[in-house]
C-alpha cells in the first residue's frame, strides 16, 4: 500500500510541477524591422528591431511608408483615439498596434470615445493591431493576450515578439 501511495505522490508532484512552469517564450529572430513609436520605445530583447520615436504631428505629416509599423504606447491612447487620427489608422499601408488596449474600435471608429472600458483587463487582449488590406479593402485586426493574463515583463516581451512576427509575415 505504501508503494502505491509513493507512486501516486510522485505522479502528482510531476503533474503539479508541469502546470506551474512558465513556457519558453520565443524571441523575435526575424528580419530587421523599422518601427515608429508614439511614446517611449519598449524594452525588448530584439536587436533587429529598430525604434524611432515620433510625435502625433509627425504621425499626421510624415510619410510613414518608410516604417514597417507604428506602435502607440499606453500613455498616448487617449490622444490616439481622437477622431482626427482614425483615417490615418484606417487608410495606412502599414499596421498600427495599440498597447494596453483591448480593442481597435475607439481608434478606428470616429464616433467612439476612448475611456477606461477600452483598457486592458484580464481576459482581454493586451495589444491590438489594425491594417486595411490593399488587395480587397478588407479591414484586418489582431489581438494579443498576456500569458495567463499576468502582466509580467516576460509576458509583455512575448506580446511584442508576436507583434514583430505578425509584422514580418505581412511584409512577405
């Protein structure tokens, strides 16, 4: 009987330890990307990703096609949702990504006001991306959740890595 209990305890220990391990997140190792950022560039471990800080004025006046994408940081989301920017996102030939936003709607639908209900919460996307297709004029959007809905440096870097992979796939 004690031998059976020992086996059961061993199996339970293995199962429980397997459930508590964090996954090995895959870092971005693709081609070099040039990304414009409205706000402070993220701290990520991807040497092949080059960030260039831009302002909202540059967002409207600068030719963005020299970039692979634009990232909007969390502290800039309220201004990013102002109606005068929605056409910029909707008509762009490159994707826009909104960090700590659960939906693209307050950024792409002019009549929608940005408020706390659009911020990230557990169970929702931590970042969203949008791009209007040149081929069929369809609107594409992406959502990126945090691992186990936990806001850790590691899970945030994983979101960025997945965003970079999406950007790379769009350019092929």
